[in-house]
């Protein structure tokens, strides 16, 4: 016959929430911080290419190649200075990829 006043092996969750956690346990359970929204790697790349006036090739979404030097950039576009033809303002959304021009 079982006793009606039997205690559970584990306390209910409500009881454990009321008790403060120890410092060592809290440190082990700390949440990971979310990664930053932007790493600024793109900005560092553009600044370096602008300072060294590195000739680059910009490949657009439709496959067209543009050759020139990045004069400035902002959140949405790049200004490409070209020796052959007019300077261009290229929207970043139309760029497929960029690479350094080989001599």
C-alpha cells in the first residue's frame, strides 16, 4: 500500500524559478550574443582599394565587365573612374562580383 504523502523526486519548476541561481551556474548558462548585423568588411575592402587606386573589374548581373578604379562608395552604389569611357555610378544591387584586375 502506498503512502498518500509521498514526495516527488524532483521539485516542480515553479519552485526552482523562485530560488536564485548560483553565480557559477549563471555564468555557464549565459546566452551567446548574436553576431553583429554588419562586419564592415566590405567597407574596409573599398577603402583599401580606393587608397591604393587598385584597378578592378566589376562584373554586373548581366555579365558585362566594367574596368576602372573605385573613387568613392556609399550604402547603395560605387563610383567607378574609368580611363576608357565616362565615369560610372554603379548600384551595388547590379554587381555580381568584383576582383582586382591582373596586369
